[in-house]
C-alpha cells in the first residue's frame, strides 16, 4: 500500500496518501465504524461488509466509479474475490489482495524424510501419524472456525447462498471429527499460531513439515537467500471432490463515507485494483494480487515459486463467508467455541449442534 501510494503520487501530483497499520486480529474482528470516521481509505475483510453497510460507514463504489470500471475489475478478479465485497446490490470495496486457505509444505524436509506431499485428507492423517508433531494447523480462534468451514466445504456441506452456516447434512460434525482426530498429532504450538506466525516457524526452523490449512502468503515462496527456507504452497487436500470449499480470505480497499475527497479516493482504489497496477506495483512490492491476469502471468508465477499456479484451483472454488451483519460476532464467538471444544475434546456432534444454535441466535438478533 505504501508503494502504491508513492506510485499514485507520481501519477497524480499533489495527492498524498499516508498509511497506518493495524494488527491482523483487528483486521479480522475490529468493527469499522470508528476507523471509517478517522480514515479515508480502509483495507477491509469481506465478512464485515454487511455490518458496515448497515452502519452506512462506507461509500458505495458504484456511486463513485463508472460502471465499465467496476465491470472490468469484476471480470479480472481471481475466484470470487471481487464478488465477496458485494452486498445488498452494492460494491463496498475492490479486491486488492486475494487469498484463501491452502496447503503448504517444506518440500526439502518431506524429501529428506521420504514422505510424499499429501493430496487427500487420508494422506494428511497418514503423514501426521508418521511424523507426530511435525504437521500443524493454525488454530487461533479466527483460523479455527475458518478451518472448520473449509473442511465442511471440502465435504460438500456449506450452503451455496452463504447466508446460513450449514446445510442439513452432517458435514460440520464430520469436519469437527476429522479436526479433533488430528489435534493430538499436530505441532504442540498449533493453538497459539496464526498463519504468519506458523509460516515463520515453518520457514525458520525444521519443526513443521506440512500444513493442510493455512491462508497463503506468497512472500514465503519467493526466493530470498536471507529469509530461511522457501515454502511450497499447493491446493488444499481433497475429501473426494477436489480442492473445493476452502474459505476465501484476501483484502479489499474501501472508501469511508466521511472521506472529504471520495472521488479521488475511489480513483486510487480503482487504479490499484487494475491489471497494470496489480502486476507492476502490487506484486513487485511484496503484495499478493487479486487480479486473474497476474495469477496467470508465467513470469509472476515463476517469481513466486509457483505459488499462483499451485493454488489457483483452490481459490477458484473458494467459499465466501456470509457478509450479513450478524456474521462477524458469530465468527468471533464460534472461533473461541471451536478452540475450547478441541482443547477439551468435546463430542463433535454436540459442538456442531452448538455452532448451529449460535448461528441461529446471531441471525435472529440481527433481524430484530
């Protein structure tokens, strides 16, 4: 974002954009109403758009940008990234970063230990049993509920509409059972690790050889002689239906409803989401493009160590979490509930039922 601001200042002399950073946990969970009063541009997580639309704290981009510009960004989006920032018939942000839960491996360690790269969940369990404590899944609360949802999606038990948690099947119980079965075999720090910390641990030590579910960061697969081991990202393991249903992440750029220069802010957002800026500014500066053109570019893929070709099938079939106003609070509470259940080895059926009751309660409260 800082590199993009410098490039924009060259294109638009007299326009200055300054960025402040916030922790990853705040990006996932912090309400945007207060931030939108203090900042003109905000990098946001798509599940928040329903709540922010209800609070009227973001500017609908359809009122600030020409329709052909929005159509172009939608057409060039990888997977459902652009669509994920749409809600109630309006576009609340433009995708500037695309990610989802994928798999990642230390190929050098797998080769040294004579272990293949897991492609199915049966393979994951076999590897975890063969190498206890060397497989990890980040189980920080937000990541724990995302992992349950990704497993549900892999098993084919997430509603297509996305505004209720699960279909009437038993996928949530099966997902929780699979996760609960893996927990005793996982790296002992899994509950304390969010994705960047887990990837740091994997890169900087030989403790972790494989993670089947972690939000992908192309920074870790780029060649950098001084940055520890190079990681290989791959499609999520299959439960028999291919790499489907992984939870979409990423980041979108939104304009505050109180921004004093909304047209200029929207023009910057549209530019940074463009094919050219994504390939020529975002990726070289260490970002992870949301542009399909960038994901398909052989030069960018080679420079990322095959990150984009290795995970493209997963992001194209990713699951968009509900964007309704009730979802952020539910996700926060559900994450803590899943962590508690996995730590205390609660029965998966009881946990699945509790999550569904929790989602129903939050939906009902939101509708009052």
